């Protein structure tokens, strides 16, 4: 292999590796953006909180979970989710 061929081979490998790293960062950012949704549907909340529709309704009816309703569709803001989790948060403790 000539000096130029070695250089271009090394350059190509480096560019391919950088391309993979950038693609991984983009995928990671897209995942983070998806987790920071502004509004969640009832179905998304069921998956997010691993709760049934009936459980979400109970939490809404009891005032534990804030929401918005348009027609027959329920929507939850990111703030609604944060407030719900903060209000139902328990600090860790250990036995002495």
C-alpha cells in the first residue's frame, strides 16, 4: 500500500466511526426529546405510569392527577406528570 492509500484508508475508517457516533448521539437526543413530551394522551399515560384507564380515572376523580379534557379525550401536561410524581414521592429510608 502506498502512503496515500494508507492515509485515505485511515481517513475513511475515522469518518465512518465519527458517522456512527453522530448517529448514536442523534438517536439518544431523539429518545430524550420523546421523554420530554409536552402533552400526553390517556393511552400514553397508561404506558408511562403502567396504570389502567380505570386507575387514571380514579386518580383524576380523587384530585391526585391534573388533566385537560377536550371532548372525550384526556390530556396530561408534563407539569401534571411532574406534580403527580412529586406529590406521591416517598424518600428512601433504611432500617438501622
